[in-house]
């Protein structure tokens, strides 16, 4: 898959093609008031994608994340030729499996069985191929008892299950995924994610858009962060997600102006971390104001990226740590990952204890915890067992 300096524009509101609209736009360009990126835009036009380039080869999985309206889905529709680029070129080689709007092609008056064959044909599968995989598709969907019922009587969850099952059994040369990891109920979501994980590990090029950062971190080797149609950060999954979270903020943007200036907060251990293992983080900053008795200069927090909840919080006052009265400092923070597998943030803030107010904050550091084979559950208890003779 190749995206080569692609731009895509759309128009807000009604399209105007009169001289009354055209002449002011032309005058603005003649007088040099148009910015370079606005050349080619008429009144009401905007760039949904701006000068975007990437390449995805065999065995690579590229994730695209960003806030709503950042151009993620538009990028996939350009790649799959649903849209044509305004500038630049796209190329995709081989049979494409698209997990985009997975039940959009269903005909309501046809049964589930008939729609399996219809959807398979639309997606480029031969009739014999669909027939060969039919039982597997239906079994995966979990709606076998309703397969001969018209889909207009299906619930939205049943539609999503069947649509995903068809798309996920295409065996494509290239896989394109757009926010389909939340289809159906929880058990089917886990089943769907497992299927996608198997497909991404089969060696085919994969590009994936999702707001589920946990899934992106697990599946993707490289991630682009989009904002208003252009790349604002990119890199390995954990680094790019951390940059995105930092930009978005979990509750509020990073605070500045307090008595502590936080410069960097970086992982000091290899990732991922086994649940129950120790890991370290290096914090660098400076004391730039007076640290009074009402200020806790280093409050450490662990936040779940899945739920956004703070799981743990402790301050330097409680830990008996004294920061210098003024000037630069560095601190090594050590934690034990007594949490289940998932992605988490280390956050550091300076707090007005009496006013219960954050004064300044560091950019968060993201770490991923993997579950070893020694236990299962939602917490890490680190038990010991000692047999006692009777």
C-alpha cells in the first residue's frame, strides 16, 4: 500500500458556481492573500487530508489514530478508491479485504444466507469460494439459527456479526480496517479481535483506524497521529500513542506556570512490562518557584488507558522525598506493575494540597503490561504458597 503526497478537499454547505462567488476568490489569489495550502480551494472548500504519505509492506501493520474529523476514515476511503484524491497518488496491490461499514451492503429483504453470497460477490469472492467458506462464516457469526431470516429483522448487533464474519473470511492480499473492533457484544468483540490479530500476523500488509488505543498498541508496529488531515506525530505504537494522549490530555492539557517545571518523563525500562515486574521511569525538570508546606511537588499517578481512571496515586510528601529548593533535578521513579495486561500512563503533577488543585504537570509516559502465563485475573497479587506438614 502506498500513499504519495495525497491531498483531498471537500466543500462545506451548498456548492456555488456563480460569478459572484468566483470573482472574490480570484481577486484574493491575485492579491496574494491565499496561503500556499489554500491554492485550489474555492469559498467553502477545506482540506480533509493534507500532503499525507506512507507505505505499508508485507507483514507490517500501520495504525492511524486521531480525534474525530482528523481525516482517518477519509484516508482509508482514498486508499480503497471510494474517493479519488485531489492531489497525489495512491496504490494498493492485490485483493483488498475491507472491514469498513461492514453491513452497509446488506439487502434487507434477502435472508442472511443470501446476503452472505451477495456480500461475498461484492467483495470479489467467487461463488464456489463463498460456498466453501459458508459454514465457517455462519459459525463464526454465531447466528446460525437466523441465517434464513431476512436481515431486515436482524438487530444491529446481528448485522454487525454477520458483516464482520463475511469480511474476515475473505483471505485478502491486503487488509483495511476501520473501527470495527467494537462490533457485537463483549464476547464477540474478543472473538473479532482475535480474528483480526491472526490476520495481521499472517504476513499481509494491514492498515487500521481505531479509537481503541489498547488494540492499536497491540496490533500495530507503526502509528500515525492525524489532526485536521495532517500528520502531527508518528513512530512506534507506544511512542505515537503517548504523543496523542499528551496532545489530547486525559482530563486537561499539561499545566505550566507552577513552582515546578516538568521537562521530560520517559520510560527507563524495556517495554512491554510483565505483570508483577518492576519498571522504571526517568523524570527531569526544575524547581522554579517556592515550595511551601501546602505544595506536594511530585505526585505520581498510574492511569488506565482503557478506562481513563486513576488506579494509583502517591505523593513525594508521603514518600518522604525532598526535592531541591531551586534549580534543575532528575528523579528515577520505580513501580511494580501489579495490574492486568493493558496500556497505562505514568503521570506526574505538582499539587496545592490544601486547595486540591494541580499547579503543573509532566507529559505522560505510556507503558504496556503483558500478562505472563503464570496467572489470569484482573489484579496481580504476587502470592506465595508454602505447604505445611500435618
